[in-house]
């Protein structure tokens, strides 16, 4: 086989070539169709609609078809995104659970990946990739074009109606406010797409939720800025007229209902102010609880504009409701905690039960709720275990940084003390840890396996997802599975040497004995706030507090109802719910709105929202019921094929247990270098790699604070390894959370 076409993660290497050709052709056709729909949609949305041509086209469609005004708006603005979502689900089903990667032929010209290569590293947007920069430029051009086009239309409108000079400024303010509101609606078309955690669209382009949230932040700022200017224009105009209070509290049956718009705007402003970085960082709970006002924001927006204009944003909101309902169903299950332990550095490790048929990739994360601490708070944590570590558990590392994590540590301490004096505590008063889980979420494909050489850069607790990556690679090397990485450099910056105990979360020699023959692994640790090692630093990585096994509740393993789970069920959930939604609004329009001549705008907007929610609950809920039963039966079948002890922990085979004792201190020290009182110099690191690795595939993954991401991005963008390598592939991923 050609060295440059080595397949990775092939699900069945003996599959016929004809089947592969058919699958590839179908995928190519779906890609082309989705691309054409998306480009056409964007062109109309951002270029044609601000012009008079857009209104003329809508009028033509409404008059020449049976859809009517609202149906035409929905078809043109929301229809394309729903069609793309349905086609994306079909694409993922055809692709299968496992992806096939190939090394592209080496080109004599350097190239980079738009989604990953950093272009901007300083500025208000943080580290920005080439694709993100292109998106920012497209939106910037759209804003300028829309403002220019609407300004010309406003001036033409004033001339056409020959407005008196004393009323000219008031009318100009009102029509300007109207145009700004429309631009805000066009921005809102995309607002809910990035925060659908298991979104089919995010999975299609392989952008994980935690990375896409920044797009929601950007769009949220822009959307609320336009909506605020929209409201301000009307407030100023009505104040000049002396009718501010009269008009603000008006609720018209025909046309725009003002009071619902005021309520929606106030809810949006509260969310906007509390989402600012300073407020979110220092008062996270205030941000979290205030952000639940999105329900008020959306519902009263529909009442404000009616079903006609609400159809513009309905597609993205419907996909969000689909995702939110699925998350709600999944997160109701109480998940058993197999074990919990505390490391000396103040980091906690929880091992959670999962069904064997739940699939996820390294670099995934979960949202965790502990009901003894709060029934409302959900916190994201990176998964530290590889999917190959076992079929029945998922492990997470939790750094104690704030109030919630401190309470969790205290709960574990109480639980440990209760175990030590079990005979003195009644079962009713025994401490508990009742957990619920959303996820795992993450990349659709394990991209870390697509590089010959990996550079993993971590800061503090950012080391957590790299444990999953290393474990994944080592398991594949040990079992002889397809795995491209042959050289891995882990650069880890920590403040104090007590954080070295985190290394106890992964036992590399026991996973893959004599791994040095299969993988060239180097770990460089920089202890920045200590000039010299402590006496106990040589053994600190082995010091672990005893683990505790919380008493079993009425819980079970994690739910398989996750957007990144089974492609067939998640696709069926989307398709059935979408068809049900379209059927409901069509029947409602025929047998109620038209039959009884319903003309009230705000009422029709409310009915539109009710149909969206009802279709998800009824049609999507039906799929969820069958999905849950299928997952339960499949999990039982797969569990019977694996040996599991009474505590729910996997029983490993004897050969693995015997190999566990082969790890020696010399093995650990051979690939680990600890430097004190210094920070990593990435320029020197990349220069040394250029000499050792040469012009080969290089993947760079960064997990840590923004300053670390910026520093590494600058070196990636400017270093000579980029200019001289024949085939440099840099992947920059900011996989970190505010815990």
C-alpha cells in the first residue's frame, strides 16, 4: 500500500471496493447539494434581501404559490437550514460510526487548514483561525452593505411620500429602527446554531460545541447591539412626539405589538449585560440564571413580530429546541459514580458508569450536575479516559477552583470519613453523591490520529484531555490498531510541583508495556513558580489519596440519548420532528387560521411557537422513547459479552493485570523531563522539532488559558517549520473551560 495513502480507523478493511465507491459518491453528492443550498441561502440572506429585489422576490413567491406570506418566509429563510440539517444527518449515517482518514499526498507547496491554522492571535476575538477570519470578514461586509442598502431605501421612502420637514426626522428614526431590527433578525438566524451541543450541523463540519460557543458570543453581542439601536430609535422618535408611554405599552392586534417587544428587549439586555466577560468570570451563577431568560426573549419576540417575521429565525431556534429537549431527556437519569478520589494537588477524579454502546472520542467532555450541591448548576469537564480504556466507565478530572468544586471536594471528604467509621453512621445519614450527566460531546472524528507527529501543549488542568489522547494512542499501538502518530511531545506548564500528582491519572507503561518501541514519547514539564525541586518531587506522581466508592443510588449508567451518539437514531429524531413540525403548522393554517380568519399577529406568532415546541415533544418524544428502549436492550446485550464485577467495574484479563506490574521508575523517568523556575520557550521547542522531525505532518493541540493559546499561536504562525516543511498540518484547538 502506498505510504501516503495509509488508511486510519477503517471500520472494515475487507469491504468491497464497489460499496466504497457508492458510499463515496453518495457522500460527494450530499456535500455538493448542501454546499449549493448553503451558498444560495447566504447570498440571498446577506446580499439580495437588504435590497428591494429581496422584497420583490418574497412577494412573487407568496403570490405564485399556495404557501402564503408566512409560508414563503419560512421556506426561504428557515427552510434551507432545516434541509441542510436533514441532509447532514443522512451524510453522517452514510459515513458510519467510524471515519476513515488517509494521509494526503505530500505536496511540494506548504498548505494549511482553514479551520485550524491561526491567522490572528491578538485582538478582541482572541486566537482566530483562517476560516473564522473569513467568516468575520463576510459578516463585516454584510453589516456595511445592509446599512448602506437600507439607508438608500429609507431616503427613497422619504422622498416618495413627501414628508413634511417637521415630521421628517421622526419618520427617519422609525424606519431606521425598523431596518436595524431586521438586521438584528438576520443575525439571529445564526445565533442559536452554535449552542446546540449535539447539533447535526456542528458535527457535519466537525466543530465541537465548546469551540463553537465563541461564535454564539460574537453573534450575541452583534444581535443585541442592533436590537438595542432598534429600540433606541423608536424611543427617541416617540419621545419627540410626546407619546412614549402611550406607544410603549401598546399591544396591537394587527401589526407589530410593542409591549411584547419591550419585554423581549429587556430580557435580552439582562442576558447581554450579565454575559460580559467580567460579570461572567466573577459572578458565574448570576450569568447562568439570567441566561435562562432566553425563553422569555424568544417567546415575546414571536409575540412582537408575529409569525411572518418570526419565520426568519424559526429554523435555528427549532434546531436548538430539538437539542434542548434531547439534553433534558438525557440529563434526567441519575448516573452511578463507580469511584472517586482526591489527588494531593486539590484535583478530584470521578469515574462514572456508562453503557457499553455509548461511543465518544478522545478530547470529549461532559456536563456534570451533583444534586447534593445544586439542582440547577451544570459544569463542563474534559474526559480524561480514552474510549478504549473500558466499555463501562468514563473518567473526569476536576480542579478545585471555585465554590461549586470546593463543595464537591468537601462532599468527597465527608464520604471518605464516613467510610472510615461506617459502623457509626446510619444508612439514612450516609453522605451521597447524586450525579446527572449530559454528553459526552466533542469532535465527530478523532483528528489527533491523523498526524504523524503531535505536539500537545497544556497549562495546569489543561493536561486532562491529553491523558485521553495518550491513552487512546497507546491502546491502539498495543492492540495493533491503525494509528498514525509515531512521535508525541507533551509540553506541560504548571505553577507548583504538587500538580505533578495529576500524572497518576494515567499509567502509561501498564497500558502499553515497552511502549518506547512503538511510540516516541517525550514529556517536558515546566514548574514555573519553583526554582528547585522539593525532596518528595521524585515520588509525588505516585501519591494519591485513597479512592472512595459512593453508595449506589437508584441510578444506572449514562444515557445513550446524546447528539454525538448513534447517527441513525439522532438523524431519525431530527427528520421525524421536522416533518411533524411542518405538518402541524400546515394543518393549523388550513383548519384553524384560514378557516376562522385569524388575523391577530401576536396570536399567530404564539401559535407558531407552540407548534415548534409541540412537534418536538410529540414526534421527537416518540423517537426518544424508542431510542431509549433500543439503547437499553443493546446495552444489556453488549454488557453480557463483557465481564463486569458487582460494583460495575470492568474485570480486565489476566494478561493485562500481570503486565501492570512491569512499570518501573526508570520507565517513567526515561520519557519525562522536569524543569524548574522557567517557562516553555516555544520558539526553541519548534526549532528543535524542525531538526528532529523534519518536514512531516505536525499537529499542534493547545489546552490551557488564553495567554498560552496566544503564545503558541504566534509561534505556529511565524515559525520556520511552517515555511520550510513540505506538508505542515497544524491543528490549533482551544479546549479549555472556565470551571
